[in-house]
C-alpha cells in the first residue's frame, strides 16, 4: 500500500502586500482630481472606500480620476469605479478618467464598461475635456 503525500513540494513565497495610494486635490472651478497609484483589488478596496466613498462632494463640479499609475485593477476595482461614476451621475457631476495604461483598459474591456466612461490618455486632455466651471464641452 502506498502513501501519497498531498503537501506541495515547492511553495512560492507570499507576495508583498498590495498597496494603493489615493490622493484627492481640488482644482480651480470646483474640479476634484483623484490620483490613484498601485493595485485596485480586494486587498486595497478599503483605502478606496475610505477616501472616495463620499465623492463627489457637494461643491464639486467635475471629477478627474487619474488611473495612469494603476498597475492592476480587478473586477472589484472596476465595480468601485462604476459606483463612483453612478454617484457622480446622480449628482450631475461629469467624470473624466485617465487610464494611461494597459491594466485599467483591459479590465474595463473585460467588464464591458469601457463605453460608460469618458476616457483620456493623459491628465491634460482630461482637463481640456471640461469647459468653464467643470461643464463638459461635448
């Protein structure tokens, strides 16, 4: 009778803790700029919620969400972005998204939400998409 050991012979070391940095600044004409750096996934959703759960604030005329330095975005992260978009839409606040990278673009496409957002390659074009007072030029 043979005994089979199901214990893995090689274990990968645990990866480093996922990190997320969320910075919110206020621009002229009531435009709030959100800069997100790192990974948006299960391990970092609390940081997102703690910082952006109350956005848009009452005096905000437009939001720019800069995701150009996001290295990974999970479906959960995309749900958070969609939630922010929904809250902003209900408040009549336009949202301009800077994706700037493959991670966010790939997740948007995989989730089928790419067309729900006004997406820009860089922060300058996102700002340019907004007219005086944060009203879109479209």
